[in-house]
C-alpha cells in the first residue's frame, strides 16, 4: 500500500508540474 501511495504521490506531482507549465 505504501509503495502504491508513493507512486500516486509522484504521479500527482508530475501531473501538477505539467499542468502548471501549460497554465504558464
């Protein structure tokens, strides 16, 4: 469960950075 949560967290950060770049 912890490993899955970590992957989801990393994915969220990557998606967030991509969205932020698009917004900029």
